[in-house]
């Protein structure tokens, strides 16, 4: 497994990471164990979760924590904070919330430290300076090694970088945002901002929640997109996106490859991408995801992909 630096930091992670949001929710502990063991066998080192994941919230961390006991030194553990597990679900990135949330995550994960502690969603009611000071204190205490952010607008990341420099505290080393062949907004402002800040990109939804596997091309296809509680199907399963996937599928077939190889190979090769977070509910999915990044797309092939996508309005 290829190992990559996260931004300009010294932290190295596997080019394919394991998204653990399915643990303690979509799949039970036994199924999760098989996935984790396969990931470790294949050299996956980045394990990504959040305190909000699971049913009830927090269960993903609890399941993962039990499964990584004895393997902690082999993995880079990422979790997120900021979405209250009960009551008011509005994001909360205050010092008061962070200091409670990190202790709860450490207990559930059965570990003494978190490698990357990440803001989950922006909180307009809390000054960024307060959030960064609290996170910097956690780094100095040894409970957190690095900090990062998820779903922040590019301007907020640049602002956070400036604030961290001004107050002399730790800065974000990476951002986790949605990015895939069908959702490329990141290329306009996010990627340039990350480049300027020396941050890495850890994209989520690399397969557009399964749409980029090609499984939804048949008229009678069914899957999690139709039933996802986040209503992702309403946003993703559009006529234009289906046509884009048809064109991508044709391109992959012309080169003797699968849609999965195209989607994963393309995003793994994008600038600043440290690791591609892909969820899995079965061990064979991990194997497929790891193998898929082996397709090294040429500049000419990338240009042809862009041309085919741009033709769809």
C-alpha cells in the first residue's frame, strides 16, 4: 500500500483509507471485524470515524475501539467532533464542547490518543480562535497528534490558518470534503486554498455513495441511495448524473477497466489527495477499493474524461 504525507506534515497515511461510518449501524460488530481485519491485512492505515456515527450516535467509535485493541500502533485514527449526540444537533465547536467530546471519544475508542481530530461541521456561533486554542491545548496534552477540518468553506480554512499563525497554535493539516468525478466543486476554490495553506485533502464520497460503481445504470437498480436518510438520492440520482455515469462507464470499458477502477484511480491521482476514504460493509469491498487505485490515468485520458463530462448539461 502506498503511503503519503498529509499536506506538508510528517504524518503518513495509506492512499486508501477505511471509512468506518457503517460500523455499529449498517453492519454489526462481527461484520465490522471482518472488514477491519481485511483492511489491516492489505496495509490500510487510515481509519476514519466520528463521534456522531452509529445507532445510537457514538456506536461507530465503540465498535471500532473494541476492534483495534492491540493494533493501535499500526493505524492512524481519525475522528470528528461538533455534532451533539443528543438534543440540539446544531454544530458546536466551543471549547466547552470540545473538551467533553474528546474525553468521550477516547473512552469509546479505547485509546490514549487520536491521530487526527477533526471539526465535523462549521459552527458560526463560535469564534475560530476559541476552537483552535482548545484544539492546540489537546495537541500539547498528547491526547491529539494533529488537527483538521471537514466541510469548511475555503475562506474559513484560510482564516483558520492565519489565526493559528497569529496566536501561535497548531494549524489544520488537512481537510475532508466531498470530492469525486461527479462533484468537482473542490477544484474551483478548495484545492487552491489547501495548496496555499500546505494542507492535504482527504476526500469523502469518492464513489458518490455507489453511483460511480455503475450499479444504478440499469432501470430496475436499487440500492442505499434510494433509502439513505440523508436523501442523497434526491441530489445524486438525476438524469444528468446518470448520463455522466454512462459515459464514464463506456470510457472505462474501452480501456478494459471497471467503473470502480476509474473512480478510485482518478481521485487518488488528484493533487493534494493524501488518502481516499471509502466505506465498506464486506471484506471483498476493501480488496476492490485497494486494487482500484492501480489504474494510472494519463493526462490525455483525464482530458478525455473531462470532455465527455462537460458535454452533459
